[in-house]
């Protein structure tokens, strides 16, 4: 449906898009993701015909949109802008009706069909309720939906969306993207620049990652959203895990801090959930030699360890650890300077493991964001023993775990001082 | 109410108002005439063409006579009206009233289009220098009649106005695009230059200084049917063309890129709107001089009443502008001493506009 080949665009001497080639199939929702200034909006403007490329070709449905008169191109594709200069008080219905402009002749009024299409567009975007209000008097989110309604009324095979969810609250973000998905399943082809990587992964059939005016990667969200790609494109440290509810990739970005520690301590991490994934990513980003485990098979943490390419002991969730794994674990904990407990879940199967770890580790750090009650599957008994171990540990958050690890490691070099400060 | 019905209702109402204002105006003056007599006398002036006769026209400068087809007219009505009243209404007051209505119609329509076009509430019909161009043409014709080849003051003002608009457009256009901001700035610069030229001409205008200054103040005295014959056809055709483009004008308000995506040929439409609005303004200004504030205030007033949709705003503003100028010109001529109407429109228009501003009624388009 859309074929972009070797696209070159420059603003003055500054290249904005360099050698960009993309193709979009009919009935596909393709997300453009990338950092600010990557060229997403520029690419959309070239696709829409608003901006002429300096080199390369753009074909939409086999024709070059830049050679079409605007009436023809506006029957082929509609654009949902990021915002629009609506500094005058047209009714919402009037604005949506403007979407019918390409289909009407100069001297005819709106036909019954035009009116029906406008009504449907208002209904679908749930803007019908305030159709008679002035566009000045609706909220930013409502205004965004009005623009979407206008594009629906325009009834084109291709829809281009520039940050359709940027000014929306969580609820309306989902609603808007559900609507776009509906259009796409009805056969519309859509290309959307989307800031939110999780939403992009959830709704797009394919993602195109742009950075610095070039395509870094493209393909299905699962294959594109990897820790490496996110690191390259956004220059950020992120943990990419699977959202347990939607089953799509979810990206947790961490503070960009690739300042490696000098002579970092070796760390072993035990834990669960996003906290553990965050700790792992953070340590990895700082160049700390890290091992992990036991991590439950198929969990967010096991995905994170795989993404970060860490040595990890993967075990069945809630099952007892095999003797072999227990041996490996003890070896790794001994080898590490510090052990981090990150939202550790305690079950009957690993209660013993915890005590064993506490006995052999030189230093302990605990990072907790969920209350222990929610992580305890082994009864009150376990609460007592966990509490005992946790008291030995230095408390930290995901944000300052690096500092805590370093301090704990330093303290462990002077065992006496550490014991003096402890109740045990 | 559906939109066409709303447009028809508003336009019809304002048309009735215009007729009422015209009749009242024709009744007012040094000689008071009752409205019935005025109406009958006005109807007596209605003529229809009945045939074509061949007359003779003389080409200026060369003095050659050439045959020229002219229409023959016949009166439709023959009501019994006293001769003096018929002359006062038909030959003195009505031409002036008709011209006031035409000029008000053209300025308000052009002002509506310019405000929408520039997405700027301060825009008026002369924003790209049309009035200043007309003034330059008129002052040149008044002060240095030898230098102006086409003799006619109207034609000279009209050519000056349209020429200025074209010059500003040409300066602001680069690579097929005409950014609105550049147009505004080019308009300001050209106006400054033309003002200097006008001042220079005024300094050297000698005995014709007074005539030139009065022209620039905006006046409708000594209007004749031939003035109406000059301005009315241009205005009617021009406003009809603008009315056909009101939907594009609405869409252009969303911004040029959005308008392009909604099927509007942006640059072509902009050129057409600007050219026609300038020609309509030029037709009004050429016969009546620089009459301020009608083109600025009337669209704002009507926008408050009927909303921003140009499909209804353009016809209603034009009709309201016609009524307003007829009414203010009546004040201008009926007072103890005749005052140029431009002074009245500005003197009444400016305080009214300030009133709207302080009431926060006028803050945007």
C-alpha cells in the first residue's frame, strides 16, 4: 500500500531522513517509534505529501502522492495531526464535516450519505455527545478524538497519525488505539508515530524504529523491542519484559547511566517481578558483573536475564530447587561480593534457599517495592525467617541500588564493623 | 434549523433591514419626504433594457469617433410623484445611497475574507495595501492629471489598488508558495513606501490639495449612477465568486497543511481569494475613497451573532456592511454640515470596536 524507497530529506543542510525505506501492506497498522527528533513526524509529512523529499520515492497505492492534486491525494489518505490550529469556534460537528470536503463538489450541499458518515464518525469516536459544542470548549483529549473523527469521515484507505495518544489520559489512549485497530481490521492501512513503546507494541502489527533519521530496526514488536534496540535507538537503559496481561513487550526505561564503576563488586540477584528486572538492568548498565537466580521460568525476570544475557538459574515457579541448582546457587552467592534480594517471593520450595543464601553471602542488600505479605506463599513461619534475613541487609531502592551494593561490599571487607552494627 | 435555511433566514432578514434603511435614508435630508413617496419615486427609477441602439463614442486623445452599441432602457413604473421629489430621490439621494450600499457590501465582504485568510482578527480589506494603492492612484490623478493616461479618477484608483495587491503578492511569493506572514510584512512595507509617495504628491499638489485630502478621507458626495455602474458589477461578481469559496476558506482556517490534507489546493485557493477580495475592495475604494473600519468591525459583529462559518458569515456581513454604510452616510450628509463618511465610520467604529474588545467579545476569529 505504501512503499518508501531510499528517502532523503534535509532541512537546509541538516539531514533529517537518510536512506529510509519502508513498505506497509494493506490493512496493516505500522508504528513509528524512536526518540524525539528521530524524524518520525518528518517521515509522516513526506508520506502525506505535505513535504517533498530531496531524494527517493514515496508511492501510496502505486502513485506518487507528491504529483497528485490535493483533492485526489486527500481521497487516498487522511492525516490526524498532533494538534491543529483550532483557534476559532467552529462546532465539533462542523470540524468533522470538513473531513467530507474531498468528496463534495463546490456547489452541492452535504448529501444524506455525507451526513450519515459524519454521524457514524461522531458515534465511533464517542464525540457525538458534544457535537454541538464549540471546538474551543472541549478538552485536549476530546479535541484529539474530534480530529480522529474527521479522519474517519474522510473515509480514506490510508490514515496517517502523528502521536494520536500524546495528549490523552490512559483510558482514552487505549480507546483511541482500539478504534484505530478497528479501522485497520476493516481494511484501512494506518501508520502512526507513537511515543509510548508499550502501546506501540500492544497495538501495532509492525514497528519501525527510527533514530537519527535512519531506520534502526523494523518488524513485529516482539522482535524489534529488545534491550539492544532500545539502547541503540534511545540511548537509554531499559529492561524489556513481557506484560503479563497483554502478552506484548513492555519496556521499563531506567535512568541513563552508563558510567561504569571502577572495580565493581560482583553481585548475585534473587527476586521477582519488575523490581528484580530493574535491579538487573541497572547493575548491567553500570557494568557490574551480575548473576541471577533462581528465577521462575517464563517470568519477567527470566526474560530480563535472557535479554541482558546474564547467567541465571531458571527454575519452575514454586517448585523446590533441585539439588544441582542449589549447589550452583550456593557457588554463585559465595563467588559474589554482594547478594541482592529484590522483591523475593518466598514459597515453601525456596524458604530453605533463603536461609542457605543468608549463611554464605558476604553482604546483603534488600530492594523491596511490594509488601512482603503479597510475596509470601509459605505462611507466618516464613515471615519470621525472611524478617531475620532482611535485618542483615542494607535497604535500597531500584534507583540507588548501585550505591547500596558498593557500600555493602565495602562494609563486608571489614566484617567486624558490620557485625557491630547488627543485632544478630 | 438546517444550515441553508439558516443562511436564507439571516440573509433575508438583513436584506429587509437594508431596504428599510435605504428608504429611511432617502427620506432624510434638507427636504423631508414621506416614506411612501420615497418608495414610489425609487420604483420609478427602475428600468429594464428594451433594445440596442448604436451610439458614437470618442476615443480619448485620438479624437476618433467609433460606433458603440448602447442599451435602450424603459421605465417599469410610472407612479405619480411630484417632480422635485422625483429628482431629489431618483437623481440625488438614491445614487449616493446605492453607492454607499455597494461600498459597504464590498468592504465588509472583503474584510470577512481577509480576516479568515490571514487568521488574524486585525485584518481588514486593505491589509495588503489595497487602500493605500488606491489612494496613490487617486492622488496621482487629482494632483497630476497630465501624468495619468486614463483620465478617470476611479480607474486610476482601481488600477493603483489592484496593482499594489499584485505587487505585494509577487514579492511575497517564492518557489510557488506564499506564506501568509510574508504577505503581511510585504504589505506593511509597500504601504509605508506608498504613503511616502502620497505625501510627496500632496506636497506638490498645489490647488488640488483639498480635493485630494477629502478623497482620502472617504466620501460619497456627488455620487452619480455612473459611479454605481462602475462599482456594483465588480462587487456583485466578486462577492459571488468569494461565496463559492467559503467552504475552502473554512478549511483554510485549520492551517494550510491540514487544508491540503482535506483536499484544498492551498496556493491556488489563496491566490484566488486574495485576488478577488482585493478587486472587490478596490472597486469600493476607487469610487468612495478610504472608508475605514467597516471592513474590520462588521465581520466581528456578525461573527458574534452567526458564528465563524464563512458560508453564513460572508453573505450576512456583506449585507450588514451595506446597511451600516448607508446609515452612517445618512448621518454624514444629514448633519448641519456635510462630513466625509470615512470620518463618521471611524469615529463610531473605533469606540464600538473597543467596547467589544473590553467586553472580551472579540478576542479571536
